[in-house]
């Protein structure tokens, strides 16, 4: 059995435990780099395998599928792990030096966050998904308030309270699903959900909606998105950059559960989330763009754009066509890296403007505006989805998916979605252009310090990842299309999960007939 | 037993949600605790309510209690316990930093803002015990 699927979970867990043994910052740093590097290497290796059609079902503890917990490494989950690992390398580079010395235990919390994120992406079990959600959340609570400060603590209280409510709802949902179907394995659930009678399917529908509410809370979809801007704006730059992937956990869970368990084969439950969720997603996208126009500082504008990108991603998933889902999957790495880059640049600009910070009021301009200005321009262009970069390609893919080539008519509501997406793109452009004008061109003073090359490195790395998504557009697009096709036809995956047999153990000698 | 269980869970959820909607972190914390009790009972009952049955397969025994919800409840208890403790610590830190137990967070900086806030708070309802606020007002 290939043990690669468990590496992104076990390695950070071990690293975090080892770090707690010695409270030595240089040691913690090198362990952190080692572990994150290993995770990135294994994720990229699995991604190259998955590109050729490899798909692994890992039986944790060697128990067969409906009874034990399975990890599923398919195209989408491996891509998500790779995004997380690459982003974690950037965040670690940003934290190394100053940020991680501001309080204790930054590195163990960081590794646990990594473990929770990877576990949530890889697991094939609903309750295990809950556990990994909790793992990543409890680490994120620690990371959010790292470095202290009144705003962070206040934001932390709200964030923790809200997520505890979310966890409670998740447990109610898991309880209902288990009570009716007798299983929590996603593959097994997808088999049982299609055979329910009317009364049972009403109950399961309630469970599915509760679960959807939890995922929407994590992904920041419209009625449940108001926690995000103040939380992300309060977090430190390296943490905010890592948090850029946290809403994607919600998006991923929506995509995974509502294509696999409540997919088109789910009978009366096939419409549990898709396609109607396109309405709140599009409304959230529009509202977040208005919020970006009104944002008072660059970090808040960026956080609003993170909310908008979650809306965009869910729109693509909800349409349930291969082209639209491929657009979502292609756009996902781009928007994650771009938002992280903008958070890092906002921090750099804020420090360069001294007491004015990143507030959008005329004050000081940075001392060396050319370098920072170019960085800001590049990351703003990436977030707004301007042509040379992947955001443009992703948007074009989604807009194209709404008007399928050769089809007699556009999808219903395509006109509205076109209007919302294009107007939202314009709003993002205006918001970021205004921010750039105010911060770089308006002001009589010159800010205090100039950023050193070392300070610029993480943002440059992150922009390099953004550029890589654009340069590698063709292979990535192919990958996204294949992943979308896999998601829309979950039956082979379901069969593979349920038919994977455990390895013979030491007490149960291997059959001799093989040799 | 079903009626007792169902109404017990209902009462716990109702009081939990009510407390959660109040604007104080202390009340919200209590509400979350009650909600987590409710969800634990709920998970437990999702394995069907049986009494005096073994959860482990044995020869010659018929009728079992479902062991899986018990494992789920155990996990959920540990997690909600840790999370609630963390929230309590954070709420205390927030109280120390802002001088307010308001779930919406901070007090505006400066004594004037704090005085306004405490006046508004006095109208909203009785305060729980805590360090005196706005001591300099008089």
C-alpha cells in the first residue's frame, strides 16, 4: 500500500509534538521547515501521480471501509493539499524571524493547523471531517490571537464563539445522518442515501441542510460571512496569508459532500444544495464587492475579496456542469495565492507608511514606492482577475461555462450571473485602484522605514506561485477538468472506497498461494 | 424514555440558543455549554435508546447497544470541553483588555468612549460581578 496519503497528516502532527518537547525557537523553526517541506514534497508527488489518474484509498488502521476511517487521495483532495503546503511554505517564510518570536508556540500551532487542513481535505468520513475541522480551528484560534493585542483578542472571542456554534450544528447533522443511514463514511452514505424512503429522506434532508450551514459558515457564504472581515483584518500578516486557504476548506467540503453524497444519483436528495445555493453565493459575491469598495483599510478590502472569491467558487460548483466545476477548481489555487499575496503586501505597505498603517486615508507614502508599488500592482491585478494572470482565465472559464458552446441556450440565470460577476470584477478593480492611489500617491510625508529584501521575499514567493498558476495554465486546466469529471461521476470512487480490502496483518499470515 | 429524552434535548437547545443570543460572552459561553450537552445527548440517542445491552459482540448475546455513537460522544465531549475552556480564557483576556464583557468586542479607546459604553450597558440590563468600570467618572 502506498502510504503517501497519510504523510501530510502524520508528519505535521509528529513535528508539533516534537516541537513541544524542546521550547527552543531555532529548533522549532528548522523542524517547521522540515515538516512543511516534507508535506509539500509528498503533496506535489501525489499531484503528479493523480495527474496520470492515480487515486488512493488509504485504510487508516487497516480497517475496511464502512467500519474504519478512510483517507481518499484523488485529484481534488491532492490539489488542495498541495495548495495548502505551498501556501504554508510562504506563510512560514513570512513568519520566520520576527513574527514567530512574538509569542510562544507559533510553530506547533502552525503545524497543527497544517495537519487539520490536510486531514480535512483527505478524509473520506463525515465524522473524521468534523474532527479535522476542530483540529484546524483550535490551531487557528491560537494563531489568530498570536502576537496579542486588543483587536485580536476581541476578534478571537467572536471567531471562537461562532465556530463553536458551527461545530454544534455539525454534530447535530452528523447525528441525523448516522441515525437514519447508520453510516458516516461518505462513500457508504452516497449508496444509502439513494435508497431512502420518503420519511427518512426528509430527515436526511434536514441533516444535509445543517451540514450545508456549517460548510457555508466556514466558506463565508452570504448569510454566514460577516465574521470573516474583522477576523482576517485582525490577524497578523503571516497568519492571514495562511487563513486564505481556510475558507477553501468550506468550499472544498461543499464540493465534496454535495457531489459525492448528495450528487445527481441521490434521488430526491439530489437538490440538497445544488443548484439553488448559487443564489446566496452570487448575492454574497456582490455584497462582498460592495464591502471592498467601502473598506477602510487594505486588509479589510482584501478580506472582503476573500469572501467574494468564496462566493465565486461556490457559484461554479453549484452549476454542476463539468466546465463550471473545472473553472472553480482552476480558480481555487489562484485566488488562494493571490489573496495571501495581497495580505502580505498590505502588511509591508502598512509598515512602510508608519503610523498611517494600511488605512486608506491620505498620509504618508512609502519611502521607496517603486518596489512596493510594483508588488502591490501585481497582487492587486491578481486578486482583481486582470488578464495575464490566472484569475482572468478562471473567470473566463466560468463565464464560458454559463454559455456552453454548441448548446441551444445559456443555462437559466446565466444573464444575471454574467452581470454580477462582471460588475463584481469592476468593483474589485476600483476598490484596489483607489487603495493604491491613496496609499502611494496621496500624502505629504514620506513613511519611516524601507522594507529590506528579506521582508519582501515572502510576498515575492507568493506572487511567484500566482505566476506559476498562470504559466502552467494548460496542464492545470486539464487537471481541473479531469478532477471535475471525477467529481461529477463519483461512482468509481465509491466503488473503490467500498472495495478496498485491508492488508493481511501479522496475526493473519499472508496467503501462500501468491508465491 | 423517548419523551423524556426528546424534551430534555429540546429544553437544553432552547435555553442554549436563548443564552447564545444574549450580548454577553459569559452568557454565550453558558449557552454553548448547554448546546454541547444537548448535542451529546442527541448523538447518543441516534444510536437508538436501549438500556442494559452490551456494546461488544459476544457469543450467545442478542441485542446490542450501538457502540459508534458512544465513541462519537466521547470525542465530542473532549472537543467541546477543550473549546469551552479556551473560549473562557479568551473571554477573560478580552475582558481584561477591553474592560467589557460585550460579545461584540471592544470598547472605543479613551475614557469618554468607555463611559458612554458603560452608560449604555447599564440600560441594557444588570451587570454581572466584575471589576468596577469607569471608576474615574465620578
